[in-house]
């Protein structure tokens, strides 16, 4: 029987989260490998379809709407999705692996009795069987996971695992999902930026990652200049944050943000596994490091071996000249 795949998209104020598009790509690929259908699911207060979702190659876009879904709450989302999954029995329900899905998807799994595969980075399909790959032990190992028994499987899709631009375009139609009475267990009193310097690196196309090799906060100037010249944001490894050289919202890695820019320029970063976990979904990694055995070179497309304090100013000079 044809497999039914749902992709629950994350959106806020009508804008799709970047990782929603990556989840669409994953859902389309799973549907194609299983010979099934992929449909998007959107939760909102008014049933409006966020962004350009109707312009993807999807079987349909299912909209669950209720005033109680105006803001995200785990009770509202589980209350809307649980009965819909029970009634329509999708085989797989995919979610972008975000702070939001980490908050409510385990509860949804418990509510529906579905199996849960968190943080999937890839899958293989053999016949009707799906084997998922997911990192364990802060990315030191990759586990291959097969779900036993039948029923719906929920899976969250790790950032960068399925590039958003691989999602196929098409055209589709919206259909309303029936939503019963929702019990909202949290009242959102308001949303505030966490700080003036708050940066969402998950949306950045270009990131210049700074490591301990830079040597201290007083030496950050040329690297910041490089980021400015190439239109990038500054990210950092954990020691840079722990030493107080940059604010915590810049940290990339297993205990920081997971990013997937088009270009990741690693400057003075060794490439420890806990850092790689957060940036290996980047389309192109360029590394500058004086140690040619640094692990970052294993995942870098281009590498420069040498002293960053000489190389970065030299690059800046060429870039500045080309922009004159
Ligand atoms: C539970 C746990 C969670 C963690 N979470 C994270 C995380 O989220 N993010 C993270 O990044 N780390 C994390 N870590 C830490 C991680 O293990 C590494 O210690 C850290 O990533 C190393 O940071 P680094 O590459 O900047 O520093 P180092 O490993 O010290 O590397 C510095 C690099 O700079 C190079 N260098 C030095 N001077 C120069 C120069 N003048 N020119 C060019 N190159 C130079 C050196 O050759 C070296 O490769 C975690 C660790 C644990 C145990």
C-alpha cells in the first residue's frame, strides 16, 4: 500500500522556518524512495498557508487552524496533531529538528503511541523498510535505527542533513484538517529578543567561525573585518565563548547552534567532533589553520595551512581592493 508521509512545518507570523524547507526535501525523498505521497501540515490560527508552501511538489497541504494555535504551545500542537494522526494514520511524520519540535514531539509520540526517531540525518530504504541514521553521544557515533512493529513513525530532521534547495518545486492544494477542542496549557505573554546582539546563525548564508587559535578578544578585529567584507556572520567554537571573547549566541556545536550556511570559513578551529556536529551541514567549508593535521581539514573543501594572523589580513586586503 502506498505510504503516507506528512511533514509538519514550523512557521511564525506566516514566515516558514528555514529548516521547514529542509524537512520538505527529506519528506519528498522519503516518499520517492518508498513510492508514497508527501503532504505538508501547517498549524495556525486562521488556516493561511505560510510562504510559498503551495509551490512545492506535495500531494496536498493540510491546514489545522484554531485561535488556540496563534502562538506555539505544546498542549495546543499535541492537541491538534494527535487526533489528526489518529484519524488519518500517516506512516511517517517528519518535523524540522528545532527547539520547538524538541519541546513537543516526544509528548506527541507518547500521546499517539508512535515511535520516535529524533535528529535523523539520513535514511536508507530497502523494500518497505526504512533505516534511519542519527548521531549519538554528542555526535561521536552514528546509530543506524530501525523501528520495529507497525504504526506511525515520527522523525525529526537535523539541520543541514537535507539541503533546502533540493526540495522539488510543483504546485498543490490546501485541505483543512479537523481540529477538536484544544487544551492550551501555556499562555504566551509576549516574545522578547534575548539581547541586543541576538543573532540567529541558523539563517545565515555565510559564517566565519572563530576558534581558540585566534588567540584572544583583542585579536578578533581582522576576522570581524573579513566577515564584514564577505557579508557573513561571526560564529565561534566553545572555548571562544567560555573565555568570554564572544557572546554565547555565537556558539556553534553540540552544545550551541546547528548551522548550515552555504559557506563556513573556519579560522583557527581544530574541528573537534563537538564542533563539527554543529556545522558539517555547511555546503562549503573553508579552513585556515597552521596545523595540517587538524581534523577540520577532513571536512574542508578548501584549506589554507598557515598563520591566520598573516592570512586573514592578506585576504582582507585583496577583498577591500576588489570592492573599491
Ligand atoms: C560535552 C561537550 C560539549 C561541547 N560542545 C561544544 C560545542 O558546542 N562547540 C564547540 O566548538 N566545542 C564544543 N566542545 C569542545 C570541543 O571538544 C573542543 O574542545 C572545541 O571545539 C575546540 O575549540 P577550538 O577548535 O576553537 O580550539 P582548539 O582545539 O584549541 O583548536 C585551535 C586550533 O587553532 C589552530 N591555531 C592556533 N593558532 C593558530 C594560528 N596563529 N593560525 C592558524 N591556526 C592556528 C590550532 O592549530 C588548532 O587547530 C564540547 C566539549 C564537550 C566535552
